[in-house]
């Protein structure tokens, strides 16, 4: 039987039940008499007792016959009842609700039956009622979410495909020596498509999808969260292979407090413990993959990230221009657009928008067009929708201010150019001005090979690269921002180790004032005792190294400031620039420089 057929059948049963029950209620209702008849009996002293509920009256006469009636004027009648010394009982008037509830009894019964029925069904439809808060997702043709629906996930793609493969063919996968992942943590800001992606994995693998939100556990009675977790896992295992999706896992998986646990913390810890127990207690033949989402990975209890738990982590960032265009394309398919609308242009005009906000933008644009009675969505509708959404975002302070964007572009370009121009550095992999976490931007370098030893030059150049951000800001804008404070901290740390740990400073000499203990665990360090004077020397030496590095970086970036402007401009347009693209910018810059030199030479000669 299909879901629709079952639904129709239940509806029919419900109707029959309601009719039947009301007939039955009539049956047990005592003999109804008119008010006139009632008053007549009362005046004649034939009434023994009455029970009042508002105007409704039920009673017994002296012949032990029960009756019921309705009194239009209760206070007056009560006076007479008292006069005739009739025994009176009464209750609050909730006759209407009571009657309604009574007639609804069969509906409740059947609904309850349906819930139990649907729970026993394999991979049943979405049951979001009562005890069963999680819903299961059935991959049917019209609800199927696929990777096609999630745009801009190319970076995580191979990892995701592996997960899908292991769900589709668990035996084949493990016999090839593959390790079936158990827990996958999707981390990234809200609205970046984490839920969508989890559904897409389930859709691609054609497995049932069980989901529960972390906030479902909050403000629950003690013990309920834990039992719900166990229930969820039992259900998922019954339907294996399956996916369990836990949204906002930080709500239960936040760092455990230890000491001062309040009631709600207690509940949270119980829930978290239940989750850990369930995750550890899997057989290998039960392929259930748990996908959790969070935008606060730093808040998670480390126990969750241990091997065999959420040991796979996929980071999803806010989309860059290209990603935003792809997301626009996905959602634009659902609306009728005027031909010739340039989606790239729209994508460029909405920096900082998440996937959810882009979906919202397309939807709003369609609404705008409908409001103006248009037959297709036009660019002006997108503009109008954008303004409306941006306004809301501005109130939430998430729209990136243009000035901050410019400063960030120059800051990151400063890091990248220093890395590019200096020898003995790791190649630049990617530069971005898309904010992630608290950082406004990021410059990523990837080492060519695993390095075990570092040369002095390498370390000095690292300090210069770190300085590059602040130096670029200084050269271009003439002022400093706090954006570089983390860089300065790291640079100071490197200089400190250079002097105290690696013995690479001439002034101090090859003496280590710090020794590492615990070997590869990288644990504690002990400090070799040294005199006040040595301490002063060390401080002076660190300061000298930092200042020298800073000065040399100023020279480097001033000399190449055209490169700096070019790269910053590329960043402002594209938001992310990878190593190859940076090489192209560098090539153009070098070319122009050569032509300029030639021109100057000719000019002098001529
Ligand atoms: P999250 O779980 O990260 O908060 P959601 O998955 O709930 O985000 O995203 C909400 C909606 O935004 C999705 O249903 C989808 O319509 C849209 N969306 C978000 N990211 C993308 C994306 N990468 N591609 C297409 N649509 C997206
Ligand atoms: Zn920086």
C-alpha cells in the first residue's frame, strides 16, 4: 500500500469512528427533557438531585429516573432548587471543550495507532509527532537530493564520494581495505548547505536519512535526551545502511564542564555520553554513518573527535564569487528568468552571502516579479530582493564593509607577495578574503615536502611573511589595524624559538635555553635557568630580529608595490586567488616591469 492509500483509509476509519462514537454518546446520554418540563417537575417537588455544569443539568427524580436538560437562567433556578431542598452538585463550565474532546476520542485513538503503525514500517515517511521527533528521509524520486543540488563543494567532493561508496557497497569497500567512516563532522557557518549536503549523501547512496537537531535536546527532562539518542540509533541500525544527521551538535557535544554542573548541563552530559556509547558500540556489519553539523567546532568536546568517532572533518566555507554563481544557477533553475540575466554579475554584488541567503535571494526576486505582475524575473527584481535581504543582514552586522574588504585584500596580498618573492619559502597555495571564523582572510602555503628541519633563512622568511600583512596595510593605508595581531604573536614566537631553542642567534650563541620534554608528544618544556642579563639579551635579540624583518619587508613591498596593488585588485574581484592565478598576476607584473625598464632606458638614450 502506498502512503496515500494508507492515509485515505485512515481518514475513512476516522470519520466512521467519529460518527459511531457520537451515536454511542447519544445512547448513554440520559433522557433529555425541556426546561418547561424540568421546572414543572421541580415545582411539583419531584426532583431529588441535580448536577450542574454551567447551564447543563443532569439529575435524578424521585422515581430514580435520570434526566438532562438545559437551564437558561441558572441563578434564579438555583434559588428554587434550594427552596425545594434538592441536592445540588456542580462543576466548572467546560462542557464545550469536554464534549469536543469526547467526540475527538476516536481521532486520537486512530492517530495514535497510525503513529505506532508508521514506526513499525521500514523507512517510513516523515513522522515528526510525539515521541518520535526525528524524521526519516526516504529517497524517492521526487524528494531525492543529489550532489547536483549542492553547488560549490568541489573541494570536499572526493571525500564525500568515498562516504557514498562505503554506504552503497559496505562489503566491497571494506574488502578492498577501505576504512568505513563512522562519523563525519561538517563544519562551517550557518546556511552553507551542511544539512543539504548530508541529505545529498543519503540521496546519492539511496539510504534512509534520520535527523535530529541538537537543540531538540535542550530544555528537556533529564534522561529524555539520552533515551532519544538510543532510540534513534536503534531505529537507524534496523534500517542499515543508513545516515543519522545531528544538526547543531554543539548543543549537546559542547565541552563538558566537569565541576559546576547545573541541571541542564547534567542533561546535556547524559545525552552526550549516550551518543558516545552508541557510536562506540557499532558492529562493522551495521553501516550507519553519523553526520553532524556545527558552526562552532572549537566548542566541541574533544572526546567527540577521537578516532572511531567524528574523525572525518569536512569544512564548508562561505562561497566565493564562483561558488555563489553556481549556487545561483542551481536555484535559478526553479524560476522563470528573463533571458540574458548575468548571474556572474549578481554573484559579484553579494559578497558574504551564504548559500541559504542566495536561495532566499532567488526566491525573493521571484516574489518581487510576481508582485509586479511580470511574466519572468528581471535583473531589477534581483536588485530589489538584494537590497531587502542586505538590509536585514546589515542589521545582523554580517555584511562585509567595503573598507574592511579592501584592507583585508591588501593584508593578505602582503603575506602572499612576501612569500612569493623571498627564497626558501613554501609556495602559496591559496589566498582568500572570505571570512572564516574570526579571521577576515587567509593566505595558505603548502610545503613542497614534509620538512623535518628548518634552515635559519626559512624561519626568518616566515617571520617576514607574517609581517607582510601589516606592512602592506601600513604602506597603502598608512595606518595599522588589529587584524595583524595574531601574525605578530606567531612571528614573536618564531623569533623566540630561533633564539632560545634553536640557538640560531649570533648574539646569544648556540645555547638552548629551552628543552623539550616528552619527545614526540610535544608536551611540556623546561626552561634552563639563566641570569637577568641573559634574559635582557634574549629580549633585545628577539626585538632586533623582528624589527629587522619588518624593515626588510617594508623595503620588499615598497619596491614591488605595483605587484601588491595588482594582487589586491585580483582578490577584491575574485575573493580567492590560487597559486596558479597568482603566478599569472606575477608574470604580468614582471612583464610590465621589463617594458618599463626598456622604456626608461630608451628615454635616457634618446
Ligand atoms: P546549514 O545546514 O549549513 O545551516 P542548509 O543546508 O540548511 O545550511 O541550507 C539552507 C538552504 O540554503 C538549502 O536548503 C539550500 O536551498 C540553500 N543552500 C545552502 N548552501 C547551498 C549550496 N552549496 N548549493 C545550493 N543551495 C544551497
Ligand atoms: Zn595576517
